[in-house]
């Protein structure tokens, strides 16, 4: 009996985009079950790949703008425009993404989000009413300070001297907002984590180390001072909003400086792509990401998809590079399959990720029993 299969993986970080992963899974599944009907729906909960995936769902067209990356090096960044609805789709990682920088060359103290300002201006110049921005995959930890300055916000120290680097915010005393603070009628910010801006679960301590940040005290003091004065002087208080700590605090910055609404990235993806309707016409879902681990089970996109499937009694299979606790994963997934360590080695999986993911999908299809 043929099945209707929905193939909806996220990216396999560092090796495969969501599109490439979906293609590999489809090839592998077809090899074992050629009669099944396959629908591919690469997913993103706000990180790398958000722009292409959401723009494809909406039928938006790519645009380019000259700007700078997180290290202020000149780049040409892509964003997307849907003229009929005056909607802009922005992927922050195209500007301030960690993957765009040479590994280990720049310290987070040297990096900021100022390059996003040019994208906002280009989108407004086209008449954007609604903007969707995914902010995962960042190299920065500036709380959106760079973007704010690019959009006209001014920050001064106790001597009313201009603060040009986010680490100088520990001495912040003066904040001057620009005349325009709301750039679009609606700004939806897709966040892939729910962390606050500050504290032991904030952006600096949780995500800073993977960006090379070790000086937590200075980072925390700087961002804490920014949040405190924004609250005291302008009555803007969103440091504790779930997702404020996403992307090195860019979630906070978009909320505080541009009036953005923070939304779980998966929920935004599900709504834009009509996921629930697709699940009503699906017999089995095949998803995956680099690691199906505790973070997956606590709310990342692949785990959220598995929850959607559970609620609708649609079995969901998870493929991954690694599944640290397969027993725990069975709480959400009908089955999980890992590339390492049993199926292949880490070295082989990373050298030819599409080949090995295809083989893993073939194995999963061969084992599946309706």
C-alpha cells in the first residue's frame, strides 16, 4: 500500500541546508518505496535558510542591497519582496551570520548588527507594510545595538560622548530615539529559542561561547545597562520576553528599537506554509536535523513538528546525524535513525552528508511498517 509522505527537515547545521536534506531524504525513500507519494517541505524556525524557505512559500522575489557584515566588511545581502502583499522577508544571518565570517578571526566584541539597517531601509523604500525576519545563526551579541544606531538611535556615556561599540554600553547614560521608530506596520520576528536577554539563561552565557565570547561580566553589564535605561527612560521593557536573548539579543533589539513582535519561528513557518492542512492529507512525516537532542525535544522546530504530528495521530520519523537518547526521543517520534555512530563515522558523514543521509532514508523506509 502506497503512503503519502511529507518530508520536512530542518538544516543539518554545518553540512546540509534544509532543501538539500529534503532532496537527499526523498531520493533515499524512493529507492526503497518507489510507490509512495512524496511532498517536500523544507523547514526553518528562524535561522539559516529562513529567507529562501519563507519566500518560496509566499512566492516572493529576491532583492539585493549593499551593506556590511557583522565585522563591517562590505557585502551584498539578499532579502525577498512580495509586491502583492507588500511583505518583506529578511534573513538576518545573510548579514550578521556566523557562517559568513572566517572561523575564529573576530571576537564578538568587534561585531555588531549595523548591516541590517540597510536592509530595513531598502524594504521601507519599496513600501513594505509587513516584514518577516528570521534572526537565528548570528555571530553577534550586541542586543541589536548596531541596528539601532544604523536606524538613528543615539547612545551617550556619562560625559554625553557617543558610544560606538556595544561594549561601551556599561557606561550608558543618554538614549536619544530617532523620529521614526516603527519602520513597518507589522514586524514579525521569528525566534528559534525562548531565552531572555540577561542572566544565566541569557544570550551571553548560553550562546556567547559558541561565538567565542568568554568575558561574560562585561557583556552582561553592557546589555543590562541598556535594558535598564530603556525601561527607566523610555518605558520599553522587553528584556524578559521569551526570545529576547535570541541571536545575541537581536530579539530584544528588534522588540525595543523597532516595535517588533517576537514569535516562535516554527509557529510562523507552520502558518505561512499551511502545515496543518498538509498534515490532514499525510500518512507519515519524515523530518530531521543535525542532532535530535534535548533542545529538539524542548521546542526547536523538528520537535515542534513531531508534536504537531502526535496531536493529529500522524506518525513522524526523525533522521539525524546523532540521536543522543533514542529512548527519550521516542516520546515524540515513531522512530529515529542516526548516521553516527552505528550507521557510519562522523568523518564520512561530514565529508559526504547528502550521500549518507540518502542511505539512512533508504534504511528507514525499508524498516518502516505501517
